[in-house]
C-alpha cells in the first residue's frame, strides 16, 4: 500500500490510521466474500484540482485532496 500526496499536504494525513482502516476493510470483505484481494497493490493518490471527488481503478484510488483535513483541525 502506498499513499501519494503532495509534500505541502503531507502533514494533513494520518498514514497509520489510513493503513489501519484500509487493511481492516480489506480483511472484512475478504472474509465476507471468501475471496482474497486480487491485485498486487493498492495505492491512494490525493490530487490537487481533481475535477471529480474520486475515481477507482484497479489497485489505485484517486481522491481530490480537498478530502484531507483542513490545516486548522
């Protein structure tokens, strides 16, 4: 698993928590459906000025970086 975020926003993401949630989610669905995650990787990319909120691709999810916590929180 890899998280890609621009350097100026890096401090806004709690990578340990994101990895924990994603791993727990994958384990839940693998158990529910009895099928292991079928891809070799899972990446998350937070992009500035992304026109849509998010986009799912095989092994990678792209998010608008507005989903990161604001600096004042």
